[in-house]
């Protein structure tokens, strides 16, 4: 059980798909801690961004196998959460580093 919202929400996931989802249906994607459940993610989003969350969907991603020289390595496993805000709530704004 993770208490600190800053440790639950790691970063926003910014891809073409998540940008399109944000524009069309107000769904925002975040990388979250692997041990966090939907209730903890919902509370963390509501505390950090002062908005009401309607729905949280999570997806666990397994790391990919990568080759580094002649050695095989693996990227880390991670978890992402698709968060849909309640109707009438202000959208969450984040900035990309250019």
C-alpha cells in the first residue's frame, strides 16, 4: 500500500494515441507504480490535480528484451493507467520538454 501520491503517479505517457484520446474523450494516460491499485491511483490523481475521476483502467506492460553489444538485457516492467475525468471537470495540463 503506497501512500504518497507522488510515488504512485510517475509521469504522463505522451504518445500519438494518448494525445488523440485526450482530445477526443478526455482520457489521460499515466505511468504508475507497479504495486498501485485503481483506488490508490484515483485518490492520487484527485489529490495532485484537484479533479474528480470517473474511471481508471490499468494495463501492465512487460519489459522488452534488448541486445547491448553481445549481451542480452531487458527493459523494466511497468504499469500504465488510463484515467477518465468526470464531466465538467477541468482538464489536466502537462507540458512536454522540447
